[in-house]
C-alpha cells in the first residue's frame, strides 16, 4: 500500500478546496443549509450572483456529489436543489472556516459576546449538532 493513500488523501483535500474556493460556492452551500432550494431563491439571497454563475456553480457542485438536482416539473421548469450526504458533511469545514474568521475579525474583549453569538447562529444555520 505504501504512501498511495496519502497521495489520494492530499488530492482529495486539493479537490475539496478547489471547488470551495470558487466565488459564490460557499454562499450557495450555506443557502442550501438554510433551506434555499430553487434557482430564484439563490438569486434573491445573493443579489450580486448572476444566473450564469449560479448555473455553473450548481452544475459543478452536482458533478462533485455535493448537490442533488431534483426536477419537480420539467415542463414548468420547477427544479429544486438539495445537499447530498457528502454536501451536508461540509458543515464542519464551513463552520471552522467561519470560526477562524470570526476569531480573527472579532479579537477585542468588546467583541466576545458578538463572536460567541455569531458562532451559535452559524451552528444553527449549518445544522451542527455539537
């Protein structure tokens, strides 16, 4: 077996960061945790997000097994998106990234309460059970 698993492990980490670092990916995933399910909802939740980019990101996330697309009515164009089990497991990664950022941005003693409230709110949003 040797170090083959390490190569695969490192490649998987690189692949994960590759799709997470693309602009709008995290807000889309966060939207899914907040029960945003349709194209219009994503655009309303993220005013700077274009239809073209949203379509590209959803397709990429679907190809990576993060999002599942469910066509409710093909003639009316009703489609919903859901996180897969793999996508739901991203909650800890996203939480820790935000956690790190909150600790960096809200460093002062005056910010402790806001930092802790923000972390609790994020736990709820990301459906963390810890």
